[in-house]
């Protein structure tokens, strides 16, 4: 897997608090951010799959009711 850098700006107090929260979980801030990013991507994929499935069912019911 090829890696890339992701730069963002956050309030210093938030950065400090987040780093402390990560430390308390025995993780780095970067690990938590990567986990969160993976989670958001997975949730979005699942939502997209559900919406596609749902649309297909609605169209299927619509076609069946027109017969």
C-alpha cells in the first residue's frame, strides 16, 4: 500500500487533548485518525450499498405493481 501525508489544521488545545486521549488508549493520534478514516469510509460504503439495494427493491415493487 502506498502511503500519503494528510495535513490539517486544528486548535492547539484540541490537538493536545486528542494526543492525551490517544495516549490513554495506548495509541498514537495518527493511529486513531487512521482508524476513524477507515470507519467513515466503511460506513459510507455500507450506506451506499443499502441505498442501492433499497432503490432496486422500490423499482422492483413499482414494476410489479404496474403489471
